[in-house]
C-alpha cells in the first residue's frame, strides 16, 4: 500500500511557532481536507509535504516511487510558454515523455529525411503507447476546456490571474500523482467548473490533500478532515459536516476540562494567598503546580464563547442605489446594456455569472470607481460604503496590528449600544491578545486579508460591497463574517462563487449572462440552482416527448421510397462513420504540438459522434418498419 507519513514535524517562522511535533498518515484513496484559521500554517504544511520547504524538526516518509504534485495558491508559470506547453511542463514521467515526443516531432518536421530522428520518434511513439500518453494528451485538452480555457496556443503572459490558476490546476490534474495537494483549488472557478472538479476528484484514483474555503466542496470531496489549531493537528473521520459535529463534541469536552482546571486553580490560589511559611519540598512542588495551572488557565480558551462583532452602523435613508438606462462597455465586450437596477434598504444581493461577464465591474460602478458610458447612477445621500475588494489596500507593513486598527477607531459601538476597544475587536476577529503587537509584515496573506476586512467593518458602514470575500479567508473567519452580516442592518451586495456563503448571505441574485444580459432571481443560490435543474429537466422531457410523438407518427406510415433506399445503405453508412472516428482518433494522437489541428479534429470527432448516434437511432426505426413490410 502506498502511503505518506508525517512524523513529529515542527515549523517556526521567526518568533511564531506554526505547529509542534505533529504526526499523521495519508493512505491510498484518502481525500483529506485541511482547515484552520489563516496564519496557523496550512500552506506551510502543504509545502513541507510537497518538498518545497523543510521542517525545523521531524521527517516525511513515503513509499518507494511515491509521487506528489502541488497546486500553489499563487502558482508561478512561465509567461513565454503556451497554455499546452505549460500544462505539459513538470517532472512526472508522462509529462517528460510528451515533451520529448513534441520536441522530436518538431525536429522531424525540420529534417524529414533524418533516419536518426525517425528512429527516435518511433521509440517515443512506443513509449507513448505503453504509458497511454495519447489519452493523457487528449485528457489535458479536455480538462482545459472544462475549466474554461479553449485557446491552447495562447501565451501564459496574456492570461488573467484567474486563467493562470486554472491552467496550473489542469497541469497538476493530468500528472495523476499518488498524492495530489491542492491549495484553494476553487478560487477563480465558476459554479460549472467547481461542479466538474468535484466529480473529477471523486473519481480520482490517488490520494488528495486540500485546503479550501468552499465548505460545500469540502463536504462533497473529503472523507477525512485535519484541523490545525494552536500548533496541534486534530484528525476527524468523514467530511466537513462530520468534522463540525466531532469538533463540537471535542470542544464541549475541552470546556468541561477547562472549567475543572479553573476550579482547581481557585483552590490553589487560596492556598498560595495564605502563604507557605516553610519552604519544604512538598510546598515548593505545590508552588510549581500553581504556576503551571496559572499558565494553563491564562492561555486556555473557551471555544464556545460567542464571536460577536455586531457593530453599530451609520443611519441609512430610503434611497440607496439606482441605475437608470445604464450602459458600460470595454472594447467589444458589453457589461451593461441599458440596464435598470433599484437597490433598497435591507437588500441582500448576490452577483453571480461566468468569469468575464463583468461582476467586479458592476461592483466598481456601484462604488463610484468606474463611470458609466451612458445612463444615470444615483446614490443616496446617507450611503456610507465599505468596499472589500479582491486586492487589499496598501498596508504600511512596519505598523503593528493594533496601530493599524486604531487608525480607523480606538473605540467602536456595538449594535446593543455598548462600546468596545480596538484590542477587543481584534480578539473577536480571531487575533489572540499576544499577537496584537505583531508587525503587519509578519502576518500571512490570509491574516492580512482578515485584518483588512476588520478595518473596513469598523468604519461603521451602512452598505457593504464584497468582491469574492471567500477567496482568501478561512472557514472560521467566514463563519464570523456571516454571523456579522446576519445582524447587519444595512445593504449587502456581494460577488461570490461560494455556494455556501451565498446561501447564508444573499436573498436575491443578479445573474450576469454576458453581453449585457442580466437576470434576477429572488431566493438563495441553492434555490436558484434547483430551479435551473428543474427547467433543464422539463426542457429535456419536452424534447423527448416531441421526438417520441414524431417517431410514433412515422411508425404508422408504410416505408417510403426514400426510407427503403436509406435502409439499404444505412449499415454501410454506420460502418463508414465508425471507421472515420477511428481514423480521427489516430490523427489526433499524431497532431503533436499542432494545437489548431488538434482542435479541428476534436470538432470533427464531436460531429461524427452525433452523426453516428443519429444513424443508429434511424437504423432502429427503419428496422421496425422493415419488419412490417
């Protein structure tokens, strides 16, 4: 059995210890979800396992010839490579083979009469056969298309950040290692791509270790959960739902232990206050015991404490936003086309749609950061916006966390009229007291995003604009944010691909279809998907009924002259189509680096499959008529 074992691994960055003497094993076909607050070391642990970083102590043990591939949150790609060249780049044997084959094929095109090159190509073709590399090549193109990348010859440098992440995802998927490590794989993926990835990973033959904020995705993919908390790693069997249940039980037990510890501490405190007159060995032991209890009680945390960040917002009048006959274009791309929108107090709006349809642009228009080309944008006089963008503001990284937060407010008022300090707000936003003096430069990327989110919430807004807030926030921070939004009295407008987040936050959806077409739906994301599924099923059923009726109508007729001719030739037509499909398969395998030709063959293959399906259905129909003749 192939497996990976992490044995007594520790890691410290500067003064911060991420994890201490953690051990675990990942066995074959395990799908492990790793969660924890940003800054606990999730990405560091992934990189240590992938061999991209080294632990301070401990070791990683694997079976012989154990292979690992790693998808980084911010993958480094070669800007000069084409999409397909990048996807085939890697150390996996099958990728090296495909690169060698393409290189030799290019050499043969330049020197078609070179017998040495011909022999090298022949040997590579045999290796391609042995490793089923032809299928891997076709599979790579299929994965790219499923992830929304259709131009395989485009240079990496010409792609957007989201497109680069999807190319990197395709690259690790086709390598098919023993352990696939994915750091936030669903970032920049739309719903269809996430759904496809869920299904792909459910069929994956190797093991998976992943970090993701998408809790529905985690629930459907994982069969084991790891949690990094306080430098320790906790393991749970089952998916995300099972983890939540098991963690609740663990924290209840910890709370009971904590309460017992406090009672014991009180008794020891009474003894120490009375004073020990004699310094006997026994009394010294009790003093040492008291010191240990003092540290445990001081550092202990009661996890069941409510993380309440209900802040008092600014008063919001009756008018929020209104778009009248609004149009916006970027070159040939239409974002808004004479669009009308009225946003009212209390609205909870989610903006969804495929990548490139203009979701962030619409938010930027509402934030007055981008002007309309035509039409009118009206903003209420009492509107006070907090805009959480995909890019954080420039932070002065020499400042300490507490200084950064105090720039906004030293004291804030909660929704129930109480006042709390900036330090208390940091605590409620999962920054423990000992960390408040930490310079911002020492924070992880996720911790910086959490600090930035807290700062904008402390400005007492009455309108929140959130652009993909789940991309860089951990599940626990998202839970705190969702709890805040539940009690937030103002307007929330968010762009997100996260189904779980949208279900909890949005009560109305704007669906951007592209080319300026925007639909509305009243309800949450799951309800929208269910409606879409029902409509698609009804559409399919309608087509099926019409087809059945048409066939039944034709069955009543006798075979026409044309049908008799078709019946005589249909076997030959089916055979020719099947033969051509086989030829296309062979030709596709030989396209090498000619990506344009490969795409043309794929198109022909689709058309031929549709033709074959029609011919077989036609054959069945004509066979029934022929029996009645």
